[in-house]
């Protein structure tokens, strides 16, 4: 779906712009709805949208911390969709997911426990 792909580009642009000016997302950001949107995209079979979603999360993983990070990244990607993404039939999705796990989630966890 080109509309979903374009929406993900706009969300990334918006997050990058907000982070450039304020360094944090607004207090009224709907993390629950954002997490549900991520789940719907990952549930679909459209490889382009799933890989773009992984890219969006990889690029902006540092924005989410605390409860929103657990909601969006850990509960959804590590809990519910670990095996479907880790063993995905498409190598682009699989590679993007593994990079997200290794370089964003695991590295963040390693840095937080070593401090």
C-alpha cells in the first residue's frame, strides 16, 4: 500500500522535526495508538511496509523510553512478533528486524546495565 508507506515517511519526518526542535515528543503523543499501528503493519503481508516500519523504529528508537518503549518496542516486537519477524520469509524484513534488535534494543540494554 503506497498510502501506508507514505504515512510512515511522514511520521518519521514529524518525529525527526520534533526531536530537532524540542528533543522530546509532546506529552499528549498517543503511544498506544502508535503501537497499535505498528502491530497492524507488522501483521500485514506487505514486505515494503513492514521493512519501512522496521526502518522507522530503528531510526527513532531513541525517542521512546520508559513505558512507551516497553509498549512499542519490547511488548510488540520482542514479545508478540519475535518469531514471525525473526523467521520472516523475506530477507530484507528479517535483516531489518535483527538490526533493530541488535543495534537498538540490545545495545540500549547493555549501556543501561553497564552504567
